[in-house]
């Protein structure tokens, strides 16, 4: 069966890249799409528009900005064949659709489900009105320990699922695609047979779940990893350096990356040849070439070859408790989520002390430093220094 991929000319700000060229887990979306289709025995065929498709045999149609898992596509095809008619893929409205930020995806939202641009067409004689085939994406949920004063009485839930589909139309969708992919590994682990789990336990010489998770690590060649570093459920590329006391959990680290001493990386993607010399990376995506000495990077997307200075703060929560807003095509859009960081374009430099509000996007190439009044370039004890108060110490 053929899979017709309709090419999309839209580009994602601030990277000025087509969605198919954007990175998810350090691989381009087009590479992931092709592998997923081939794994299911489908033949990918690129087309400029649907009018060029004249296939009377069974096939599927999708656009090149759709990201989906093998498990989702397989269920969609199997159930569509049983339906014996034309179908469009839809997800039941859920935590998964909420956390992947559908308001900016340009998908068809209905009260109880969301339709995506993935279509199944049977042989021509069986075609008719296209019906929505609704898939339940939520398999498991975990809660992030956020106090009631920040999120109310409701727990802040995130999905553990290997059945999802995302239309990459905005940087927040790209960020979500990376993070939910990492979380999907937990769902797949939960679905492993008892025999496979027993084998992992034997390898770990323990029933402790944390020791078992260490058996899932994939470590590349020629890495320099300090013996006191702790790695759990992660994929580490070739030629990676990891310093003393660093912790890496449920993450992907690209080849040639340098992780300094005492760094904590959780549920994040670190790009190739990135350098991290300080702090905690949480639910974030760092594109290749990132250099950071910031104390904390949370729920954010960082572009290629960026510099993040000391004491830079990338905030991810509004103090008024309202949902984070983002800009798309010049319009403010409610993400319907309260916890989202920011996005830095490629080659953005943030000097020491910069603060970025949640949901903000910094354009590619921007280099931002504090105002001159906040930077001490020289010190003359006989003159006033704007923005500072000089206290002269008295000698005893």
C-alpha cells in the first residue's frame, strides 16, 4: 500500500524551517515519517497536492507536517480496513490533545474529538463519505507535583501514551512532540510482557524499578562518562562527555555533547555538540550547538547555536494563574495550558540576567543584554554610578 505525503510549504517560526525539517529527538520529522511508514510496509510517495493522486487501490494520505507513532498508524489502518470505507484519523479529546496544544495546530476540533490530516482510502469501489475514526490516546497518566496554590484543586496531569498524532504548526507543537515522545517510552515499558520485564530484572540483579530502568540505557561509542554519573532510561550518542555527579533520566543526548559536573537532565532532548556547564534541564529541548550556563531551563525549546548566560531566567508559569498565551501569525492564542516556557530561535544570545516571560518567542539572531544602567563597566568611587548605590567601607 502507498502512503502519499503532501508537501507543506509553511515554515515554523522562529526557525524558518519547514515542519518536515524540524528535529524531534534529534531526528528530522521527514526521517521519522519515512521510517514509520516503511516499518509498516507502506511505500512513501511525495506529492505537491492531493489532485495529483490518481490511485484506485487502497492507500493513505497525510501531510509532511504530521508526527505520529507506529502504534497510532497501525491501529488507524487496521480499524479503517474493518470499517470498509474512507476514514480520517481523530483522537478523543483528552490529556494528550490538551498537552500537545491543539489550538495552534490548525486541526478540526469537535466537542469530543480532534480530527487530523491523516486519511485512509480503500479500493475505489468501496469509497464513500469520509467518516471520523476516533482513537483513545490516553493509556496512562502521571501527575506533576505542583501545589494547589499554583494549579488549583486539579492535579497537573501528563500522558504516558504511545498512540498520538500531532500537527506541527507552531514551536509549542514541536516542543510537545519531543517531550511526549520521551514519555512514550514509559508507556511502552508498562506494556512489555512479564517475560521481558523478568529478563530486565535479571540483568539488573534486582527488582528495584530504578535499577531496572538503567538496563534500558543505550550508550554510544567512545563516550567519556564519569563513574559517579547516574544515567537512567536514556539514549546517549557517540563521543559524549558526562561529568562527575551528573544525573540524566529519560532523556536523549546527541553525539558530541558535553555535560559538565553536577548537571541534572530530566525528560529532555539535548542536541548534538551542545555544551551544558551548569544547572537543571527539565522537560526541554535543546537544539544542536546550544551553550548554556543557566541555573534552570524548564519546558522550553532552544534553537541551534544559542548562548544562554549565567542567571538567565526562562519562566514557564504566569503569576496570575492564567493560561500561557502564544503568538501565531500575529494573533494571541490561548494554549489552554498553564505550564509552558519560551522558545529561542537559532543563534540567539541571552546575556547574564535576562528574563523571558512564558510563551514568548525570541527571533533568530537576536543578541540581548541588560540595559547599560545594570552593567558595571567601570567603577569611580568619586562619581555616582547609574542604577547602583555605592557604600564606602570605613577602615577600622
